């Protein structure tokens, strides 16, 4: 059976082929009378017609695709962000091509170059380091991109981030209100904007509240991972450091703390309280459930997609970034310090 063509749909619906093209494209459907659009879509469905995106891109120089560059797809933080992105892209007639970089700069460059060869119309990138030479190069080449959950230095591109500084302050204030004075911080990697901002906010919040700002109670994790969190906490405990609570750089680092507690027989929160960051899915199922700073995962993705679509529609518009509010979710991993601790 011959594959139905756009003209076949036009004949079945009794309209011009150009009307069919507009009606079947979500980004131009509003240009067609609603009843006509419904008639066209019904005709297309009955004939089994599927638009050819390659042909459309050759004709319009628009691929209708966006590249999503994710550092670690196994991190539960990212799927809800991707969902928010796709919720905005799909009604606008765009689809996403997702690549995973494994936090490897060489792999990242190769993956982005592959996406560029496929003529994606822009990028949403969650992998940026504080100093990121390849992104600087892309910016010089006028590649359209939006950063999500990262804010690299020296690159004037739109960013969508949670209010990291405010979130860490909420965590420190919560622990201080419970009576903790010696609070440790397991910071995220120092080559990421998120790690730097959260660590800086921790130190300033401790000073503002008159708590013990002891440099020995701040250590930097090599990765945003459970393994790095466990390694950092083991090292800190091995020094004999005295503390009754931990602010973890993110929830995965906090998971590493739970591993060490189990190894060493430390009771959380009786012996040590813990606060995470991100409120990633299922973190409330831990024992004890993790107190954490909640970010608006899907909203982050949705705002990033909107900024990118704005940039596609108006390439010369001024750079605009979005800082989203956060909230503290108090669960069972935090309590007043045990008397005698």
C-alpha cells in the first residue's frame, strides 16, 4: 500500500496542502480555523498519514528538535526536570534528543557535536562546570543554549536554577533552631557552581547565626554521589571532628552518610542529624526519612524549555535567567542534639 502523502490528506479534508501543513504542526495550528484543523487531523488519522520531520526540516531549515545534555541519567534529580522540559516542548511542536555525559568532558564534547550535526535548534545543558571552556566556545559561536541547575562563570547565557544559597541557609537555621552548634558540611564538587554557592552559603549562614564556623567541619566531595558522600564523612569522622549534624551538598551525598551510619552503628538522628538538598524522588522512603531542601524539579525544566523557545523565536532578545524559590521539608533525620553529645 502506498504511503499517504500530505496532498492525500488535503484532498480528503477538502483543503489546500498548505493548510494541512499548518494544521498538523502544533506551533502553527493556531493559524487554522479550529473546525478545519480538527477535520485535517481526522483525515490524517484515517489515512494513517505521518508528517516527515526530515522533509519538513529541509524545507523550513528547522529540525524541531532540542538537545538535552544531562551529566548522569541515573541521578533521580534529572528525570522530573526532563519531564518538565518535555511538557513545554511537545505542545510547541518540538521533541528532545537526550544525551548522557557521565560527567566526562570528552564524552560531553562528542555528544554535543553529534547533536549539532543533527541540526538541533538549541540546547538545554545541565553539565556546566564553574569554568567551562567548551561552553565558552559554543557561546562565541552563537549556539543557542539554556543552563539548567548550573550557572557557569563568564558565560552570558540564560540559566534556570533553584535558590541554592537560600536553601542552605534554611537547612542551617533549622538545625540551629534544634540546638545544634557544631554542624558539618559535605560540600559538592568545587568545580561546579552548585557546590561553590552552597558551600559559601553554609559558611556565611554559620557566621550569621553565631555558630562554630570551623573549617575542619567542611569537606568537599569529588562527585555528586552516594560514594563520595560516604568517603567524605568517613574521612571527617576519622579525624575525630566533633559535630552533631550534617548539611549534605545534595541528597545523594546524604545517602552516603546513611551508609556510614549503618557501618559504624551511628544512630540518626539521635547521634547525628542530616539535611539533604533537592528532595529527589523516594528520599522520603529512607529510614529515617530524610529532611531536605525541596526544589521545583518540573518547574525548573519547564522554565528552561520556555527560555529556549523564546530564544528560538527571538534570537536577539536579551539574556534572561530564572531563580526559583526553595523550601525546607522536615522529616525524621533531624532532631535536637542528644544530651551529652
